[in-house]
C-alpha cells in the first residue's frame, strides 16, 4: 500500500543510516497489514524527556523573537519545569487514556519502557516509578535552565533586541524540490538584518555533533532555493545554548554540487528499498535489516516489536 509520495529530510537520512528497520517502522509500518496499527501509532508518538525539554526551549525561543517577549528567565524556567512535570504525571497516571487514544498526549519513552510501568497498574507502583524518574527529571531541568539562561546572552537574542530585522520564518516546515522529490527543512528562524544579510538560526539544546555542519549547509541551500537569496548574503548561526557557544557558517558556490550529490545519493539509497518507486511502496519489512547497538536500541521507540530484542537474553 502506498504511503503518500516519497520525500526526503535530514532526519529521515539519519534514521535510515542508523538502522533501516527503525526507518521502516517510522515511515512504512503504518501501511503494513501484518502489524498492529494501534501499537504502531502508539510507538511512533513516543517522546522522551530530552526531546520534550528541547521543544520547551524552542517554544521559548520562538516566543521571544516573534513577540519580543522578554520574560524573566526565572519565570520561564519555572514554567518549563511545570511542563515537564505534567508530562511525566500524565504518562504515568493517565496511561489508560493514552492506550486507547495515543493522540491524547505524548507518552514518555522513559515511562513506557520501564518495567514497573509495564508490569503493573497498581497505583503504589506507579508512584514509585514517579520517584524513580526524579534523577532524570532533575538532570533535564538543570540542562534546560542552563539553555534558557544562555539564550538571553546569545548573539541572536542580542541582535534581535538591538537592531531592526524582518522575520521570514519561525519554526516553519519548508520544502524545496530535488529532482521531483520534496525535501523538507525546518529552520528554527530565518530573518533579514537591516544591512540586507539573511541569518538562519539553529538553536541547539544538546552538544555539538558530527552531523551539524551539513545541516547548516542544507539550511543555507534551502534559503537560497526558496527565496532566491544569493549564497554570499546567507549566514547560518548555530547557538549552542547548553555550552553558550555560537558558530556561524555559510555555503560557497563550489559546495552546492557536493550537497546536491549527497542528497541525490541518499535518495537513491532509500529508493532501493522500494518495490514501487513511483507509488512509494516498500519492500517487505525483512529487507530492512536491523542494525543494533546498545545505546541506539535502548533509546529506540520500536524496540518492543524489533526482532533483535527477541534475540537478547531475558
Ligand atoms: S531496537 Fe535496535 S535494531 Fe531494532 S529497530 Fe530499534 S535500533 Fe534498530
């Protein structure tokens, strides 16, 4: 059965390269008649404390730039803590609602895959699970507080508070076409400075990693293709809020053909796993090999349906 048209994103490429079976679960399992569709819907929607904290910080960033809403960081940290705490409480104590309707709210991976959650509906055990999550919660709150504090000292916020600018996009899912394939890109912020330059901002709540640089170049390529902005007028600024660092990068003409061939190669690799490339119909699940790794599988949303887990000693 087709799953809409084939599209490409960097996230999709990352999942495909990390584990093709995880990629199958994420992008194709919902049309697999051999799979329990309610279960797939639940697993696809799982989130975790790190992702949630990242979303909360991004919401704050977005609200500051769109409304120039400079609240006291202490208030913002308190509100953010409340959001995380509510998410934990809902996951633990309202799971009966979520099991029937996974769209009701996002279940936390940390809760769903905890043995105490899975083995009992006993309220005492659930309360114990709540206390078990305290160290993880405290750790995330510390990181989130650091990010929020550093946000106010970041070059982006300073620039926006002290000069004129025009916002083109805030957390907007954008597309550009690549050989007939929609390519999805979602910059955190794209704005024009009063000197005519364009800045794309990527707010990072984690540490630097190897894939960041190519992501920045894709952002620049997107702004160039979508708005016809000359490459030399585009800067990508990554504000690493956890470490209070900022990196500015750009793309030069000579790098565009490399980026194009990189995307093209990635699309070809993914399409090799399609039985019908026009209709976006995948080969059967068994063709998408598993690629296990301890940390990767621990964090994987789909581990309970992955054949690799059955091979593990009980
Ligand atoms: S549990 Fe591991 S091997 Fe299985 S899909 Fe997830 S990442 Fe891949």
